[in-house]
């Protein structure tokens, strides 16, 4: 986990929105995430976050679950996540990403 890679991953409003959704500590199924982008684009955003060390994924059969690596981020960059989330909420960045019911026929992206 490097600072340039982390900042690059968090520079996109959709990825920042995903982090906002995951910041409650809950594990989310890939199909629960709602963003006004194509499924392939959402999959790309999740991959960027995972490769930067921001999230971790767990696969269970054909389903994929995502969590924020908050403890790891806090250990490496103390105070960054709360400051980032506070600024994102204040500026409305990432508010377009929400959580909905997971589609039963959702395939891992």
C-alpha cells in the first residue's frame, strides 16, 4: 500500500463513493452496490480499490463480497480515512453510490 497508489485510487468520485458506502464496516455483496455506471465499469472501480489496498474481497461461490480495509489504512495512514470521509460528505463527493438489494442472478464481475 503506497501513498501514490492510494491517492490515485481515491481520486475518482465513484471509487470514493464506494469507500463511503463501505465505511460503515459492513461487508457488501458486489450486487448490492448501486452506481450510475455500467457493471463492467463498477467492476473496474472495485479492482482499482482492491489493488491499491483500500478494500478486500472474499469470494463465496459465484458471489463476491467487499469490505473496507479500514484498520490497515488507519495503521499505514493515521487519520486519513476519517478526514477523507468527512471531506467527501461535506462536498457531496460519491453520494451517487448507494446500496440496494442484491440481485439473485448477479454474477461476479
